[in-house]
C-alpha cells in the first residue's frame, strides 16, 4: 500500500472513531479507545467472530444510511 493511500485510510478511520462518538464517550482517552479496538480484535479471533462481524457490519450500514438521511434533511431545510 502506498504512503498516500495508507494516510488517507488512517484519516478515514480516525473520522469513523469520532463519528461513532468514541472520542467524546472516552473523553479522548487513547488508551481506552485502543483497549476497545483490542477487544474487538479478540472477539473477531474467537468462535463468535463471524457472527460479531456480521452484526457490526449490519449496524454500521444502518448508521451510514441514517447519517445520509439526516444529511439530506439538513440540506433540504437549509437549501
């Protein structure tokens, strides 16, 4: 992976961490956020990994869809 691509992906991941509310909920505690990510990785390595990934993927897609709906409402009210 090229450096620019990697940088772009890291920025996008950071944006998702903020968008999910993790920064606010942990009061920007990097150790807590990292610990949560380690716990996610452990879950994915476990017997429940495939099921957890499927559930998280569904939840994420719904959240993305909801954000699009909300963004559309804002545009329609302001524009």
